[in-house]
C-alpha cells in the first residue's frame, strides 16, 4: 500500500472539516430520516443514532485533534547495530485494510475513518441499517475531501450488505483484509469471530463493576456510582454491577441509602440473595447469566461480598474486561485491586466513564479494545499501526 505524505493526509482532513461544516444541515436532515425510520424515541440505540449540531461539532473537533497529532507511520520503535555491523531499525507501519462493523453511531463513520486514514490504512465501514442515510452522506463528504486532494475514494468506503452478504464477505473477502473491529454486543462479536478469516480486535462490550470496600468513603461511592450509571447509559463505559462489602460500617443503612439514590434517578435495581435480605422490595437477579450481562439501560445489580478477594474473583469471572472500580481509603488495597483485576482500565475512587479516548488523552478512538493483542483500552491514532523491521547489511550472510 502506497504511503501518503503527512501534508497530504492533513490537507484531506482540513477539507473534511470544511465540508462537514458546510453540509451540516444536509447531514442532520439525513439523520432525521434515520430517526424517523427507527421509530423509537429513547434507549441506548436511539441515543447513539442521533446527529445534531453538537454531534457535528464533535465530528469536526475529532478530525482537528487527529490532524494535529504526529503521523504514527514511520516512527522508530528501536534501533541497534550488532557487532557484525548489521543495522536493525524497528519502525511503525500501516496495517493495510481495516474493516469496522458497528451499529447506530454515525459519528463512528467519522472517527474510524479519520484514524485509519491518518494511519495510512484503507477502511471499510459496515454501519447498521438504522444509520443508512447518515452514513451515506458522511461517506460522500469523505469522498469529496479525498477528490479535492487528488486521492482515490477507495481509501474510505461504506459497505452496504445484509447479514448474509456480510457473512460471505467475512468468509471469502474479495480483497485482503488485515484487521476487523466489531463494535457492538455479544451477538455481533460472536458473529464476526465465527466467520472472519483475519485478525479480529474485540471492542464494545462493557459490563463494568464497582466494589465498595469496607473502609470506603460512602459519599464518594454514591457520587461515582451515580455518574457511572446514569451519565450516559448507551456508553460501553457505563456501570452495571455494584458489589458492597458486608463488613462496611452501617451496612444495612448504606444499602438503603444507595437504594434511595438509585430509585430517585429511576434506576431499576436487581439484587442477589444477600442484599435481598435488606432491600426486600427489590427483584432478585434472574440467574447467574445476569452477572455477565451488559445492560445499556437504567438498570443495575447490587450484590454483597465478603472482602477484597471475593470481589476481585467475582469481577474477573463475570466482567467484560472493560473497566472496574474500587472505592476505598486504603491505597495498598486499591493497588492490589488494580493489579489483580483483569480489565483494560482499573480505577481507584473514580468513574468508569473516563474510559474514553478523549478523556484519557488519546484523542479520537477507533474502539475501546478489551483484547490483549495488540492493544488494550482506547485504540487511538498511535495504536492503529503495526511494525516493520528495516535491516541494513553489506553482504551479510548467516553462517
């Protein structure tokens, strides 16, 4: 794949920012068609689907931030000269062609494409049918920006395929695919992993846990729980499970305090057998599978645990490996929790809502990876490259 000069890439992004601003009314009108066809007026999918002036401004800002970042391609990772005189440099290199599959969220059509393009990779965008009109006009904007700078439009392409066609595409891709990123729930991820023939980077599943330790500042606990649960229910960084240590002082009154706060904000509460003894009016969790479920709704599970080890074991068994929190005054206990819990992001006395590229200083993100290869957490521009060894010799042979 031909390498594009940094100046040219940035010129495309400047053009795109101007085009989005110029066509914002058309973009919002196209999105209104999607919203009308969608039918529902609330819920996670609806929240993700909306494009308004604020969302367009956010798209433009994402492009600007990526444009201002250093080109991630051709950066030296390591360099050494062996005793033999062999000169070896390891540099960053483009992936090649990336495919991203996502539901709703037209802003992904911007963020995924701007990151892939700046990282010198082609990107195939497989958006959901619920965002068809929005994605189509955003692709047109990208193509206009590419043409203005004398580049082919195949750098950024929207794929219009149904489930059967997508399955066939994954099994027998008509072109070389180097990486597939499914952004969505368990069903989508399972579908892609079953049928893909190239590397798949898992993203999008949350099911985040928070542990209220025995010595927790309960005011901090309530503040963090509320923010993580209700600030944006459609985010994969939203909170779904709270584990309260049974040894916390005034355990029963604190559970009721938590119950009152959540009820006041219209959050449905499910409880385990232990918490049910105190919060008698709340519904029991239907079964063990609930512990593994990502809600994307105003719903939360409150359970009881006996100490740090039980909390960590439960989180490692059931969480999505996205984000986990401990609320405690004990820094050593917090450190143990953060070292032992197997999640992409671990927090001490802070909300899971910070697991986001923009909030973590990464900038625009392709996804939040819960995989361990090749990257974990917000997948930003610097992470959207692979590597290549440049080996310089002078007739060197291995003997």
